[in-house]
């Protein structure tokens, strides 16, 4: 939703201030927390699926979850890079249990194929394969203008469809609270989300605004999904990992990437440091049933201006997402069952006409 000039500038100042100060105020994980200790076995028996897991924050998140004992599924677009990442994790964590699934978030059919192959890798056809942790990490930044808008479609829509289709698997982990972690960003505070111009056809295209819009969309989706899950044992939280020296800015060209990774290292976080918040929210016991929040600097909750999370926009985002993701009535069967079992208004669960 459009912001005033003052609101936008205030958001930009907040974003820059957070980026420049993060190396000085970024907190370490809770002292003695087993989740962050190499080969701790803390998550043994759990299954985690991480998108965009072959590089950057996704790779470090996957490595940490594997070190904590989880079976980690690397959901990646490039099979060769995924294989290389899997080998690197196994070298760092000799007993790591790593699997690979092909996933191209820009393709709805690829998302559906990924869910199908993941679900089929089970010894029992009688029950869905349990999925304990889903980390929606993959994404792009700095993409050129397109229709549908690349940032919105890849960072948000593809992830939303993946989450809805994996609900049976998430709910199958019935003995405890399951985690969905959306890797959003504080850049959401400089968003300019216009429902009648998501593709920037009526205004000048700005990749930063487009990226910020996609990260705000993830937060709106989190709010909408939490509302529809009711008291179901699935927590949905977002994280701002901080600005890191990752290759997410690869679309911006070699010069920008060089500056990002060389000059930026003096005030940006390493990918390992940035991944700590995702890992903590994905696996820490103390998160419990806490849901619908955005975490930053490991365990601190971050406030996003209420004007950006308006209830009408939450519902509008839900409907727009279902339409763009080409969600079918049968795709919402599990969500409908959850609504009936947990006292949620089932009129919230519908496919837009």
C-alpha cells in the first residue's frame, strides 16, 4: 500500500540505521543453546525443507540444521549447485542426512512437482510424510522488470503455493509444534504495494521497491495464514536476517556484487551470522506456540508499522496470492479440515472466483 513521503523516508532511515549498526548490536545466540552447537543432535528425527539452500543464508541455515541432527531437504533450482552444497555440508557435518528436491519458484508446475516428489519419498502410503520445519528462504533481488513481477512471484507467490501444498505434511508432525519460517526483510518498510499496479506498468519500475513489496507480501501472507490455522499446531513466523554478504544481489551486475561482498563486509553480516535467526526460529524450543511474529537478531521480535499490515490488505493479499498461484479448491482441502477442527471461520478458506 502506498506510503506518504514522510513515511517512506522514515522507513528508509530506519533501514539504513539498522544496516549500519547491525555488526555492533547483533546479539549472539542464547548462551549454551544446543541448537547452535556443532553435531548437537538437538533436532534428530526432524525433517526440514529449505528453499534456496545451495548458497548464502539458505546454505548456512541448512548446514546448521543438519549439524543439529535434522534431515535437511535442499530445495533448489540448479541441481548441480545443490549437489555441490550437499557435499559441502557433508564435509562439515560428516553424519549429515541431506536430500535434494528440484524447485524453481518461478514455475508453479515446478512447485507442484517438488511437493509431489517430496511427499512420495516415504515408506508408508497410508499417511503423509511428516515435515517438521519449512524455511522459505529462496528468492531474488534486483531482477529486471517483468510481468508477472519477478520479485513478487518468486519471493512470495511460489513460496505461498509451496506452503499450502505442504500443509498435509506439516500437520503430519502431530507430536509437536511444526515451524514455518518466512525469510522476509526490514526492506518491507520502504514498500509501495499497489494492488492495481503490482507489475509497475503505470509507474516507473524500481527494483528496490519491487523487492520490498515482495517482502511485505510475505508478512501479509504470514498474517493471513496464521488467521486460517487457528489453534492448529503449526507456527508461522517471519525473520529479518539482517543484510549479509550473500549473492542475492547477483542480478545487479559484477560491480555491485564486488562492492556488496568486499566493501560491504565492513558493516554487513556474514551469511552464517544472518542465518542464526532463521535457525533459531526454526528449531528453538522456547518459541513454543508463539506465532505471527517477525524476529530479528536471533530471538528479538521486530515491530512492523501497523499501517503496512492493515487487515483489509491482509485479506486482499490472500485473494491475490491464491489467484496468481492458480490455487485449486482441492489444494485447500487440508486448510478446510484445519478450519473445521480448530474453530476457524471456513468462509476464509475459499478460492477466489
